[in-house]
C-alpha cells in the first residue's frame, strides 16, 4: 500500500496552471487510494 503525506488544499485567487492542477489531482487520487481500489476490481 502506498502512503502519501497529508496535504493542504486551500482556496486562492492565484491562477493554477494545467500541470499544477494535474499534480493536485494525482495527489488527491493517491491519498484516496484509487490504485488499490482499482486493483481490487
């Protein structure tokens, strides 16, 4: 099982690049354990 450090998600008025958004999405998916859930199906 992969462990991911906790991370803070905060609202900001700054723009987020596409790469930054994808990096956040990956961290969230890792934190939720998507790969482990997918392997069980």
